[in-house]
C-alpha cells in the first residue's frame, strides 16, 4: 500500500490585522513583535466561523486532489478553538462538503493536532479501514485570546488548512515513519480552561495563558530530538531532506532548530510573518502555500514536525 497526500487547500479570514493595529490595543510595538517572533500580521475571523473556514479549505483540497466528496471515507478535524463542541466540527464539515460516506470526528492535541490527525488517518489506512481521508487543522484562536494581554494576543491568528490523503494498493512501501510524544506533567505552561457557559468575568482562566520562555526552551530542545528520531526511522539524513515543515510559532525557534540540525534556513519554509501562529492550522496552511507555489515535486522528501500545549510533540517523514 502507498499512502500519499494528493491534495491541499486552505482558507484564511478576510480581516488582516497587522502589528500596528495590535499596538493600538496593548502596550507593544511592531518592532518588538517582529524582532521577537518574526510576525508582522495575522488574520482574524469576524464573520467567519471555524466550520466555514474548514469547509472552504476542505473543498479546495478536494478540488486539488481531483476527487469527489463522496469518495472521502474519513474526516478528522483538529481544533481547540472551534465555536462549537456539539456537533463536532468534523461532522459539520461532512455536512458542508456533502461527504455522505465519511466517518467524522474531532481531536485536540493543540499545535501538534495536524500531525496527530495525519497519523490517525494513516493508521486507519494501514488497518484497511480508510482509502481516502480528509484531515483538517482549523483554529479561531481569536475566540479564546485575552486582547488585553500583550504576552499572548500578539502571537496567534485564525485559519484552516486541509489535506486529502489517499491509500492506493500496489507495491508495499515501508510504513510511513511517524513519532508522537506527550508530557502531561508539564501541561501548566500553556492552558485555556473551558468556560462551560460561564462569562469571562466568572472564569478568567478561559483565556490562553502561557509561560512563553518555558515553551521556547521546550520547542528548541524537543523538535531537533524528534527530527532525529524521524530521520532514524526513515533511514534518511538531514541532508537528504528537501523541506522541514515545522509548526509556525516563532521565527527564532525555527532558526534555532535549523542551526541545531545543521541545515540551511531555505529548507524551512515559514509563513508566521503573515499568519501568526495558527496552532493546528499552521502546518497544513504552510503545506498548501508551498504546494500552490509549485515548490513540491514528486519524490521530494519532507519532514513535518510540531509541538504544542499538553505538552505534545511529534512528526512524520513523507515522500511527496
Ligand atoms: N510587547 C512589548 N513588550 C513585551 C511584550 C509585547 N508584546 N510581551 C512581553 N513583553 C515584555 C515583558 O513584559 C518583559 O518585560 P520585562 O523585562 O520588563 O519584564 C520583556 O518584554 C521580555 O519578556 P519575555 O517574555 O522574556 O520575552 P521573550 O524574549 O521570551 O519573548 C515570546 C516572548 C515571544 C512569547 C517568546 O518567549 C516565545 O515566542 N515563546 C514561545 C511561545 C510560543 O511559541 N507559544 C505557543 C507554542 S504552542 C502553540 O503554538 C499553541
């Protein structure tokens, strides 16, 4: 069996909010944000919902893959910030794209969510339970940000990215090298406690709260480790990899990882400059951007890796 990504799509909200606009809300500057994070702007949902963004990204991915929605048998949506808990966002996407034959569910592994969704879909394919899966990372993080906290509101953005994964019978390739880790004992460094109907005044913990320095240290230590693990499983070397697609939290984090792995920055595409950190949507939106720019050629070798709240981290190796 051969598993491939056959189509990608994305959707960003219309409203672009640059750093200057944020500097009118909290005590910060464009210079501070850009120099610490690389972020210049982000998109913020106003009229758009997570379901709308996900459905639009999904339709674009289906079009790119050239398959009708009825052939999708599995939809996995990764989100931590959808407006709705029930029905799950994946079921609303199923309805929105008319994928009548799909099983659908959501998962939450924060910024590692797209990695986890990919691994779950491949697992279902390996078990013979799916042939064409649609995986989506969608976030409306602006729903859960405290717009008075300059430590967090400057970092995040909204958006959705989708990928169609297809399994085709044929010569059996070695399994897709994948790794996944969690450390719940360190969950306190990035939290957002559910509101369950309470107002923000009643529950101030309902906003994203973060120990930025701890996450920074965690990311620059764990991502190179996980890349090494993936390369070892793939029997490949960093030199052989065409692109490293990493979670787009912060340019300095990615530069530090590139240096650690000993590879040039050009191999690490970035989009946080215009999109901010979109949690589980960051990687699939980046994948769609470089795909649509024609940068991905058949047979190219990719390492995709992410990290996030939980704590969670992981990744996979893929030939395009
Ligand atoms: N504008 C101006 N000053 C600020 C701002 C701001 N927006 N935010 C903080 N400061 C101030 C602080 O108050 C502090 O002032 P002080 O020295 O007088 O106390 C000073 O700037 C330095 O603050 P630090 O927090 O030490 O700044 P640091 O260089 O660590 O940068 C940052 C902060 C950008 C958040 C960094 O730690 C980071 O990127 N961490 C990783 C965060 C992350 O990736 N989170 C999400 C990952 S998981 C996921 O994606 C869900």
